[in-house]
């Protein structure tokens, strides 16, 4: 009986940690802690209705649902609240524009990972992905052709994706840009703290 009590306590602690992560995740994207709590509660209720046993990756499901709940929240309140461009919704932004919200949030993790890349890839990604320059402008800055810069950016992103996959679970848009992320429990970049 003691073993089941210990197992139950560990499960309670795990759920408390997941819930706290969800609240932090949602809180960064909405105004007011009450709104975040309400949205997380809705997500957890959906999870229970769906049936936890039918979900292959519960943590990914919960964070994807939390992201969708935030989007639904803003869609529902659109008529009542003016939309401000600086709100904390993850916005990947169009290609060639300034970095998207998820990229900005991951910048603290991306910079040390990009620093580990070979020079030409590190410089290409810093100019294009972190500073938001066009590939043409980055090519001119580095004194290489546009096609060489495109190649460096593509190869650098591939190497960065591998390194980033060791730190976080990443969701990409169809065009391959970072859309959302979820730090691993022991993320070496400290995003989970």
C-alpha cells in the first residue's frame, strides 16, 4: 500500500509540474493570470474528455492544445478587445521579415547553439534569422553570392535544428520556420525554468 501511495504522490507531482509549465506557457501569451488559469483549466478538461490513454504524446498534446486555446481566446475576444501587434501570441512572421515570436522567445537558447556552428553558418544565421536581414543583404555583407548565402542559411538551419532538437521539441510551419516550442524537462539552455 505504501508503494501505491508513493506512486500516487509522484504522479501528483508530475501533473503539478506539467500544469505549472502550461500556466507559464499560456501566461506569456495572454493578459492576466486569471485568463491563463482559465485557459489551462479548459485544456486539462479537454484532455480528460479526450481520454489520456488515447493520446500518444500527452505533453505535446497539452501544449498544442494550450497554443490553440490562446489563439481561440484572441479570436473570441477580437470584437471586444483591440488587437495590438505587440501581444504575446506566437507569430512566426512571413519569410524575410523580422524574426517570429517563437524565434524571439528561443533566442536565449538559439544564440549559444548558433555559436557552436562553423563560422560561415553561424554568421549566415545570425544575419538572416536573428537580425532579420534579407539573404541578399546578408550576402552583400559577407561578400558572397546570394545563392551561396541561401546555401549557408539552409545548411546552418539544418545543423541548428539538430542541436535544438536536443534541447526542445519544436513545431515547424509548412515553410520550415519555427512555430512553437516546448523545452525538455532538463533543457540545457534554462528555458524550462
